[in-house]
């Protein structure tokens, strides 16, 4: 039986612990958090393992085969390098780092050590991706548009961009990752931030972008836009989704919810949509437009965690959809957006 340890016993750690507790083929041996009460809470919840505040001491004592690392973005680095030196397989929560150079070193060391890794891009494991991938394979995508809007998370470090990376890097990275998963690698980005709507009176210490708009130029030639923000105080303020557009159809992708396709099913769009307003090329949309809807029917997070555990047990990582080296590409794209916001220039995405 393989031994599993966890570093980071906050909210995201609890999410993964709920999954790991369902497995009878791994032994939960250690839980580490700088706040000892959190680690002890995980021990109590699991009924096994030992609590630590020093991850090196935990490694020395319990000698895990694999580790789940769920820590704030700005704390990555030391834990990963130590895990690599000890030959411990790693599941790392997103975003894996705020320093791309450091992430590249980790990526290369993983390859050198031939360790099994996964990153917490659980959305890749949703069944709706099968439909979306088929749509991309069978239709020529012209452009894509994605949005994600929410409120300000109630986490102190999140509200400081230097610590969280901001909305695009810390949360919307999931949406960007799905764009890359479906459309391939990004060549360059250009991003513009917006501030001033979220007030210090609402969130003292708030120091990040309220919203941003980014252009992604994919190596395939497709261009896409991403608008994201943490300014919302009401769910009605924006509709968060990804749209992939062809010359005659579109796919709307709602993260971990469903996809809808318009324009392909026989009879799903009436002839009126082809009508052209004289002179300006604008098309009319039929008010009765309908499409094909495919709902999410799996727990993608559970599948993501189980796939990593299975890979470590079997020694075969082929079913992992988000190994560190691949997730690095998504991280490089969103950190390039931050660099573009900082410089006001288009930025080439690092390999």
C-alpha cells in the first residue's frame, strides 16, 4: 500500500481529503500545516496519520510515497524542491507558482527524476470535454471568447496581487487551462487591467485588479479574448462561460456544468438566421434558436485525484491529463498576461 501525505490543511486541502478518505488502497500517514490546529483537525477527521507543522520533519518520520500540496501561490518552491530530492510523487494545486523561472526549474527536475506529478486542473476530467473536443476536431474554430466573473474571496492573501497573482492567475487559470486543453498552446498575449471599482472601505488591504481583458494568440492561428474580474456583488452581473465560434456554429462551455452546441443539429436553427441586413453584413438570429445540450455527469475533482493516486500505485502516468510539464504551459500563459498588464506591451509566452 502506498503512503500519502498532505501539506496544506485549509479549504482546498479539505476538498482533496474528502476524496482520499474514500480510497482503501492508500494510507494517509501525515498532515502538515503551519497552523497546528488545522493539521490536527485533518488527523481527527481521517482517524489516522499524524499532524506536523514542519514538512521536512513529516517527511523524515512518515516517509510518504506521494504528497498533495495545497498551499497559497506565493509559498510554492521549497516544498516542491525538497519533495523532488526525496523522490516523492507530487500532486500540486494551481497555480503552481508565481515565479515562472522557478516553475521551469521544478518542471525540468521532475523530468530528470522521472517522478509522477499532477496539477489541480480538475476541469480537464469533466465528461463535457469529450463533446467539446469533438466539436473542435470536426469544425474549424475561428475565434473564442471566455469570461469569468465573481466576487472578492474572503482570504487575506488573495486580495494582494503579489501574493495571489490576481484573479486571472489564481481563479480564472481554470478557464484559461480549458482553452489551452481544447485549442492548444498560446504564442503571445496582451492584457489590460481595470481598477477602482472595488473600494478599500469594502475590502481593506485590497490590492489587485478588479477586472482585466486579455487577448490570447494561439499557435494554431486562433485568437481568443478573456474577460475576468472579482468585482461582482450579484450573480446577475455577468454570464461566465467560454464560447467557441466557427463560421456556421458555436459551442458554449460552462465550466463543470454543461456545453451547448448551436448550428449543427438538423433544424436547430431556422433559415431566418441566414438573412442579411442590407449593406452591413449583420445576420439576424432566430428568436427560437435551440441547440444540443450535454450536461456534466461526473465528479471531475474525484476523478482527478483518483487518476493521480492510480498513476502512483501502478507506475503508469498516461491517464493524467494535467502533469506538471503540461500545466506549466497554462501557468506561463497567465503569468505572461500579468507581465503584459505591468508593461502595457504584448508578451511572448515562454516555452
